[in-house]
């Protein structure tokens, strides 16, 4: 939930905060639905080595909090995925509230589905191979706007 709050802060103007079990985490004022996924090298438990950065991208039977209706088929309900990585690898220096210790990657759901189809998880290397950039907190709003406009252009092209 911390990553969701960080993304919401970066984007501002959140029209719909997270509803427990909803099909996506955030909805901004333009109506764009956002799925927020987070991962970290460090965990709260004792580790022998750093965790591998992986994200759940599996299709789900989403539930809509506004209508109280569950989807009949599995899908990726959001328009955009934001992958958040708490990148610090030194426990003594780790501070999840220090935004410079995070990086973010933004990907349209359309692009994610084209590349990974029904795949349930994806690793950091695969996202980078797709051409996703590591973004700072300050760059997140512009990157989401760019993905949103690209999704709109694709929508009109496919009509």
C-alpha cells in the first residue's frame, strides 16, 4: 500500500482511491485506471541474499467496488501498470519513505498483454528488455500521461 500511496502522490488528482479487492488500485481524474505493483531487494525477514525483482501481472476476475459485480472472465482491468521498485540493497541505509531510493516503470496494459499474453509474473529484466525506463518519482506523472495519450491514440486507430 505504500507504493500505491507514493504513486498517488506523484500523480495527484486521484479520482478513486483503492477499494479493497477492486480490479485496480487507482483511478485518476481522466478516468485512467492504474494497477500498482511493487517489489524490493530487501525484505523485513532475515535474508541470505537479495530478493529477485518480480511482479504479479496475472489476469484476474476483477471486482468492481462501485457496482459490487465480479467480472465473468479473467483480464487485466487497468489501463496502465506502474511497477515500483524499492531499489536500496543496504539494510542500514534503507528508508522506504525516501523517494530517491525507489524507481518506477510505466507500461500500458495493451503493451504488457501483447508482450506477455497470459503470463502470470514478470521480472525486472524482461520489463527492461521491453524498453521500459527506470523513472524517478518526479518523472512519473509525465510518463503516465505519455502512456495515457498513447493508449488513446491506439483506441482511435482500432475503431
